[in-house]
C-alpha cells in the first residue's frame, strides 16, 4: 500500500507534533493529540467534535504487518494486477474523461496512461477505495510505534480538511494506511495538491473522477514529473552487456546505452541526451526496461520497486505499448531463501533494511555488489547459485 514520500519531505511540521510519544494508553494518546491540535490554533469545539468518534483499529495494524503482495516477483505481480478487463476499462475511461486527461496533460504534463494506471492499480478505477475509517486508521498508526512520524502529521491535515467541510471523522473511509479517494491520497497531499476540477466548490476525491485525476496529476507534477518525456520503455539488451552497469545506481545517456547495443523493443529510444538506467527486474534473462527521469517520480508515490515498475509498465500499455517479453528468467528464491540471503548480505556489511523476504532496492544493490565480488553476472537478480556461493 502506498505511503507518499510527500508525507516525509514536503511539509513543515511542528516539533511538538512530530516528536510526540507513541504507544501507551490509547485514550491518553488521543488526549495529547487534542492538546496539540488546540495549541496549533484549532478551537476546542472543533477538536472535540473531530475526535469524538475516534477508535483504535486492530485491523489496521494487521494490514500494516502483512504486506505479502510485494514478495511476488515482477512477472507474477504484473500479471496478477494487469488484466484484460483493466486494460479495456482503461480505454473506456480514457474516452469518457478525455477532456479531463487533455487538461491534465496541458496543465501538468502528465499523460493519460500514467493517471489511468494509478487509478486502476490504486482503486480499480474507483470501485474499491477501502472501507477503513480514515481517522481511526491514522490515529491507530500514529499511536503504533513502528512509523508514527509518517502518520501523525496526517491527523492535523485531516483536521484542516474537516474545517473546510471535506472530511467527516465518523464517515470518511479509505485504505488502511489513511489514503482517500480514487487515486488514494493522504490528507496532506489533498491539502497541497487537491484540485476542484468539476467546479462544485469542493475537492471530492472519492466521488469525482475529474477532481481525483487532476489532483493526482498536480501531485505528480509537484513531485517532479517532466512534461513530454518518457518514463519507462521495454528494451532488448545484448548478451555482452556489462551487467554491473544495470540497476538504479548507473544513470548514463540514452546515446551511451545505444552504443552498448540497447534497443527499443518497439519504437525508438527516447531523446539521446536523456539520462536513463537499464532495469532488469528478474535478471539478465528476464524482461528489460530503460527507466527515464520520470520513472524516479513514481518512488515519490510508492516505495516498492515491484509496484513502481508495474505501474510504470502498465502506463505504457495504456499508452499503446505491446505486452512485454517475459523471456526465460532463472528461478528466484522463495521467502525462506530470500530471508536467508538478506541475513547473509547483512552479515557481510550490506544495508538491506528489514529482513522481510522482499527484494527491494537495498537488497538488489547488495546482491549486485556480491555478484561482482564473486565473479557472477552482476544483474541484481538473486538465485540459488548466489545463495550457495555466499
């Protein structure tokens, strides 16, 4: 589930709010939140009404601890979420809201395929927006000590939305992590990037596709989306490519990649002076992509490599690209083996983050470094051969 990095970087939060204690008595925690809300300038009447129905939700904690979907590899995940029905619905929605998409492209430079892919993957074009009470989710996650600094500012943003008549503490629902609406935006994102595109005087991300789509486009623009540039492109790579140059850490010009034999699988590569990275989600024998600067913006929306690459690829499909060639990648590791690998990598001094069985960016970088050290093809794809060699 998405956690926008805008939550972390884009807003000034008071020291008292950010560093409030987590854990302990839930009722005492809520009392402290009320106190800080009043200190921030909200009236006692507003604060009392806003928190009147708040409850701790254990289902939110369970959801936070069980994000197993990101343990799937790229082929498994992309095939699971990109269905023929979602592609067809994307085409229908592109026609139905063509004026909105034209406006998003004109004002923010974000193509329709990019917005359609987020709309589809986040909520199945608005059909599944989540039924967690948003305030309960935010307060529960703020009280929990795993990542309180990510969620606590959202509570105070939600109070501002409540004062604007755009948030109902008792009835507003969404995802377990507090995101709201068709493209799943957190309260701070809504405050900063919400757009009243249908002109009814409110930003209604749950019920208004124009509001949701334009707000999503504005958010991507503010996160650094570059107009009229590609984001991801399927490529073919020669067997002689220096695999150690693939991955996130090597960014060179398209012209340099072309000189090494990289070609677009359908269509020409992007502008030759654009910076780009070669991504091999499942190693040198699997699908291959060229990631342009706009691809990195996806990580400001979601931090999962598998989600980001799937969303970016889906956007190319909705923009007319053919299905990728899965080729014949070497079998990866199961959950137990991945955790064993991460442990071995950590023991060798690599920062792989949490031992969770997820092949994220840190684990990929560590895998590639060890492959180089061991004289294996350094394509960042962990295999049993690597596990045995370690």
